[in-house]
C-alpha cells in the first residue's frame, strides 16, 4: 500500500472527529486540480456559512491556511480553487461576522501579491477588485490598505521582460488601485486615501502608464487588432481610473490630488513638451466638479510662481496649460480672487522682460546661471498675453472692466515710476517693453468686450491714462492704444468692415449695423468727446505714424460715427475732418510728404463716409465732386494711391487751392439747410490742449517748465490783486454768452503761443525769463515763504517795513511743496 493510500485511510478514520466546516472546505477541492471547484460541495459550504455565520471567520482562516500551504508547495491549481471559493463566499455573505472573514481574505490576497509569479499577482488582484465592488453592511474600524496601495503602485511600474506579461501586470496594478479607491474613498472609518502619502504613490503610477501609452497610440495596427488592443490598453484603463479618482475628489482633496501631478511633470521634464501636460490637465478639468475648477487654476498659478526662475520653456509650458484649463473651466476658472490671477500673470510678464533685458535669472550675477534665450522669453510673453485674454473671456462685463483698470494701473509712465529707470530693468528700453506687453494684454482683455454703457466701460480713471499713452513717441504704443479704443467702442462688430481705407461709393454694401445713440452714450460724448477729438488730431501730427495708424484712426472715426454719434457729434466730427485737411495744407508741424498726403486721404475717406451716413444729398454731392476732381488732378491725395505698398508721391507738396479741397463754407451752407448748427459748423476746429497732453510725452524739460510757468503766471497773487472788481449786469452776462466762443478760441491761441515759445526758445532765455518773473521755484529761492510772524506781533522798522520775530520751527506753516 502506498503512503498516499495510508494517509487517506488515516484521514478517513479521523474525518468524523474534524470540525464540520473543515470537512466542507476540504470537500470543495477535487483530487485533480484541473477539474476545478466541486460546485455541489461549494453550494453546501455556502449554505453552511449562511446558516452559521459565526463560523465564517473560521472558514476563512482555514481556507487561508490551505492557500498558504499550497502556495509554498507550488500547487497553483489548488490556489486558484481556494481563491474562487473565497470570492463566492464573499459575494454570498453580508452578515456582521464578515469583517473577520475579510481579514482572512485580505491576508490571502496579500500572500498572492507577494508571490514572484505574475499569474498569482494577477489572480490576487482580480479577487481584490471583486471584493472592492462589494458594499459591506457593517463598517470596519481597523482595516488597513496601505500595503495594497504600495503593491499595486509597484505593479503599475512593472518592468517584466515579456511585454505581454508586463502589460497584464501593469493593468492588474491599475485595476487594483481603482479598487482601493472605490473601497476607501467614501468610507470615513478608513485611512484617508487622499492623504499625500497615498496620493504620492497612486497619481504618479497612473501618470506613468498614461504617458507610456502615448507612444503605442501612434502605431497603426489592423482594424481587427485595434479593437482588441483598445480593450487591453493600459493607457485607456489608466485614463478611466484617473477620471474616476478625480471625480470623487471633494473640495478639500483637490490640492492633494493635483500636487503629485505637478511634481511628476517637474521630475520628468514634461512641461517643455506641453502635449502631455495639457492632456493631463484636460483630464483633470473635465473630471473634477465644476465648482472646484478655480482651485486647480490657483495651484497652477502658484506653481508658475515657484518656477519663476526656471527656464522659459518650462514656464511657457505651465502657461499653456493655464490657457487650456481656463478655456475648459469657463466662468468658474478665476474663482473669488479675480485680480490675484491677473496679478500673477502680469508679474510673470514683468519678470520675463527683466530676464530678457538682463540676460540672467539672478540679479546678483552669480556664476553658473542659466543662459537666457531671447526667442524663448518672447514666446513665453506671447503665451502669457494669450492666457490673460483667455481668463478675461470667462469674466462678466463688470469684472472685465475691473481687470482693465487693474492692468492700466500697472503700465509704467516715464517720470512717474522712477524705479523703472534703473539698470536692473533695462532703463528706458525696459519701460518701453513693459508698456507694450501690458498694452497687448489690454488688447486681449478688451477683445470681444460688449457693454451697453460707455460711461462704465471707459471711466475717467481708464480713459485718461489710455489717451495719454496715445501721445507717446513710440508708434507701436500708439497703435496698441488705438486698437484698445476700437475694441471697447465697437459693439456691433463693424471693425472688420473698415480694415482698409478706401473711397466707398455706396456704403450699403458694407451692411453696417447702426443703432440709435442712447442717453448714456450722449452723456459719455458730452463728457469725453473733446478728449477723443483732440487725441485723434494730435495722432495725425505724429511724424512716425504709418499706414496702420491712419487705417486705425479711420476705423475709430467711423465707429464713433456709428456707435456714439448724435447731431452735435456729427458736426464736430466734420469740423475735425476739415481741421485735419487744414493741418496737412498749412504743414505747421513740418510733416513729411507721405504724412501730409495720408492726412489728406484720411480726411477725404472719412468725409465720404459721414456724408453718406447723414444722407444729405447736397452734402454728398459736394464731397463726391471734390473726390472726382482729386482723382483727375491730385490722385495722391486719395487713399487708393497713398495706402499702398509703393505709393507714387510728388517730391514736394505745394499749397493746394480750388476744387481739390473740401470747403468749410460750402459744407456749412448745405448742412445748415438740413437743420444742422451753422454757427458751430462755421467755426474751425482747434484742439483744446490740456496739461496732460503736454506732460504725456515728456520730450524735454522745456515743455515741463513752460507748463509750470504758464500755470503759475495765471495763478499769481499779484495778478489777482491787480484785477479790479467788475460790476455784474444783464448786459455783462449777455456779452459774455455772445463772446464765449471767441474768448475760448483766443485763450487756446494764447496758450498755444506760450507753449510754442518755451519749446523753441533757447534755455538761457527761458532761465532769464523765469528768474525775472520769480515764479518758478526751481530757479529762485525767493519764491519760498518766509517764516510767519510770532503771535506776539511784529517790530516796526524804518520806512514802513516790518521785521519778524523768531518763531519755533514746529510752529511754522510750510507750503505743500516743502513738506514730504
């Protein structure tokens, strides 16, 4: 008799003495493991477990003991049978005693996962996944899944030699992590799966498989193979698992879930490629709850700040991700800290300009710093500007107006921001670059801006500094300012219809959208019209203006005519167009031949447009007659011959006369018959110069001196004393009303002469004039006040003079000029 038979006989003799649950467990195992689980005996074991739930933990312990023994003896067929039996018992039993049974089950799964055989690892993972899908009736206070998180994460990084087996192990690891998340994410009694110690293992494991799947996706298998491989692709499974993880993240868990993503992209230098980083954050933004979007945006902004001294390609990658994330998040992307988002982006823009100018990330000039590539910094700057526009597009109108004011306050003004003139910021060039970058940002913010009330869209605090930049010498700055104005004023998308200046015989082909001017628009023009006219006029006087400037000015005039025009505005715009013709005709500013022809062409094109908008036949007839005469005699005064690549212009432009000029008297006559204000039409337009106009350019100290001397001469107390008191009568008031227009023009002319004198006079003459009049504090200390007399009175000296007693310094009253 063999040893095996004798052992069976012993077992048969003692079998009746063994516990019933052990006998039931033993009976489910066949003599040949290839026959599989004995189903009839398995049903008996299940029935027994349900009838006597208190025995369930012992059943589990005994099965665990057998499985451990079979693993050690490499009897893998019996191992599979034991796991199948455990799975069936788990699915069938939901009693209070299942917790102890689960402990035995997890112990067996752990045993399988620790084995070297891939098949056992996959078997253990599959059993764990089945267990994870079971909803338990009772909570567990002491169960731990730390080992499973670590082991499944390790399996996700498997480097097994056989690629097919390696893929199966990685997919088993992904499934295992998904099971852990499902089992623990909603159980408050379990260890928090969102803790950094777990997230730092789970998220990188998922990203590793997501990234490794990118290379395989580029291959092109046959259609039949493609359908099978998609089911088995670790990348597909990873993305589904990653989305499920993020979809379960609550408000307080977003940071812990996103931080490992940022670290993974840093550690593997994945920002520079942009593609994978963008893909990751697209998954994140589409998976999390929409109200949590701004938390991801804030983390990205904080990460951008943390990498502010990293290479431009890394920062550009983060900015590109921000751009995509903002587009997905829509209105929830900015969150409660609107201005902080734009402040961070503007700070990065400023840093990039500094890096480009200094050529170093370290202002101290330490050795070993990275070499900065200008073209990379430029790409970063453009990316930041696009991102600012993307964020602005998600905001409502009132918040976008706040952002416009915020950016405007950041634009440096020479002389007002002295810190910009230091060596660290590249001096004037640094100031200029920052101005251009911030104005480009404003262009992005205002693109698509729609408002019903111009007073709120263009308040004084925004319009005045913006218009002051339109007088800068830099032509690029002026062009950006005009573009911003177009974006804000255009509310009916008419701008593209005026992309080029031309004489249009019938403007109906443009299909312009014109609405009646609202009450708010009338108030806006009553308040700011003269400012706009003045800056359009002064922009035409700039020597550095090119074709783009004149085309933009034409579009601006056209938009004002359609968006903000009432009868008074139309009259003023016609006066402005005639004043531009006079500017090019007299050439007091010594403009080039091209600029003079361009101003003539601009005036002609606009008058052709406005005459058709007013629909006064006689007005249109006069304009068309002049244009026809120009086409015959002086075609270089029309836009079709000026705003081309190689315009044919005369060597010099003599003073023009006759029918080639638009006549103010004729226009006044024809429009007066249609009810327009003839007195205003007959008055030539002269721009009203203001203090900010003359200070905006700051070309020379002479302009500043002339302004201050003029202001002081007007406010001089001696002048006030010499003015006799005038008796106010009805005739006086009547004369004042009648002569008000003439007085205004005389005052403007006087001021212009004063400014011109101080611009063109030599410095010595200016200094002598200021010293003689004793009105400019910089050149004479006599303008400073003497100490006031003491309260006790004064001591009289000879010849009617008074001598002041000494007064303590703390009692003296100093003027504002002397007080810091």
